[in-house]
C-alpha cells in the first residue's frame, strides 16, 4: 500500500453530540494520533500489501455467502474485508496509512475493496458517465474517489490495484455504501454486507451462458452474374478471426441495461446474443455472396410456452467467403426484449430471409435464394 490519501469530512449535522463524549481513550492506544471525528480517508492499495487490519485493534466482520457485493452496467464493487475497532497500529503503519486511533465516542471502520471485482456487464466508453460512490454514515454521505475501482478496458487488461477507506464514525452508527451508475442507485449495508431494497435483482442471479452451437446450411443462390444458380454450403457458428473478439467466448447475457437501449422496462430484461456467422470456403469460380440481415426478419426467440419474440431492430452485413478456418468479422450482437425471469429459450435463425448481393469481376447484382436454407435453432439456457 502506498500513500495517496484523499481526506474528506463527513457531514456532522445531527452527529455532533457523538464526536466526543468526554472520556479518555484506552491506555493502549492513547499515544496514537487521533483521526478527526466524522472524517473519511481513502488510500490506494497495491498488489501484495498486507491486510490493513493485520496487527491492528480491528475486528473483521463476516458476511453471509453472496453478500458484500454490488454490480451495475459499468461497475462491480466487492468488499474484501470490513473491519471495526478503536485503532490501527502495527505493520500497516509503514504502508502509507499510518497508525491512528478513534476519538472517544467514535470508532474506526475500514473498507477494503476486492481488487478482483471491478468489471460491470459492459466496458464503458470514454464519454460514458462514470459510476459515483458515496460512504453514508448515519444518513450523511461523503463522496468517494477511489471506489468503485477502475474497470479493465478489455479481457486482457489486468488490474491489480485496489483501495482502502478508513473512516472515523460515531460508535455503532449505520454505515453503508451507495453507487449510482447509468442513473440508478444501489445501496449496501457495510456492517452486514446486505444489499438494500434498491438493488437491481437482475445483477444478482445467473445471467449469462456460453454458446457453443455450430451448424451446417444447404441451399442455392440464383444470380445474373454468370452461371445462374450456385449451390451453397454454409458453416454456421460463433467463432471468428475478428481481432477485437479473439479472446471472447460467445455468450448470451441477460441484462437489465444495455448501452444502446438503456434500462429495460419494469418486469423485463434484455437478452443479448451474438449473431451467428455463416461462411463457406472461397471459390474463385463462384460469385462472392454478401448477406444483409435485418434482425427482426431473420431472428426470433421462442420461449418454453411457445411465445415467439422478434429481435429488436438492428442489422448487419456478412461476407460469407473465407480463406481461413473462420470468418474475419464477428456478427455483432442482437437483442431480445424478454421477461425479467427469463431462463431458457431457443433462438431461431432464418438466414433465408437475408437479402443477397453477389459480386463477380467487380460487378454486383442482387441474388435470390433457390432454395433458401432451412431455419436453424440455437438453444439458450441460463440455468
């Protein structure tokens, strides 16, 4: 841990009476410098630093399984440890935090952020609003500047830094953290790790599943560009050579929020699924075929009760010819509006509804299916 504290004061309205009670600190900590009552300090914590509570006069609180975490569109925050006591002393003094004690009537609370918990469902763009966190003590908020932790920019961007918050608060006062992200706020009681009634339920259930489906399509395309009808055999799946997605696993995600569509309506969620890509080996004696896919026309989601949900508006164009094992470009993402309790369904892809453009010797012409490939189904099961 290295120094770099951010010091801010808690609003003391209504709490002044508890700043001191006239008694003296315990003899074993009386010689330590006192942290200002109702103040908050933040520290950067580097990888390998000893726990803040090591050798201190703090007691680490335990949380129930599944508690101690908040998740949102662009952030995740987890508590590595929450500790309470009268003083910090011992090995941490050399780490940048420094020895300290609470004034009479106060106690120190320490919040250590889990360095492994930082990425939300979406990677934020530079112009996306940053999530904002506050430490709330007895109803009085203090803005935090190091929490939530900075999310990685990609799957290969590994971050090991963390943060520690040390606050002097009235003994026994309610202490919580609240984070506002994409316009919605969630709260967690730090003494218990329990999320408040403002928690967004969709983030605290299993909400993703890897897709491993592959398939084979047969059909034909008629075009005026030499040769008339061309039989086509397409491989279908999710693997691509797209540099932006080489390390990605194709995943179906149930999301309360997406950057493009915002928050789902009450009682609903967005099911975000990668478009399958179709391809065939390059044939120098055949026209090249591009497929223009309109999501609502090509893709639908069938629920277990038989309900069919068309994809939300969206489109893409796929070049079907490949020189390597997989297409060079991913199909991007499509979205379905589903009930918030969605668990499983089947994506039906009717590639025969795509518009075909043929290219041969720099000439382009519209093509038509003869016949169109049969629709194929991709199971989605979030378990």
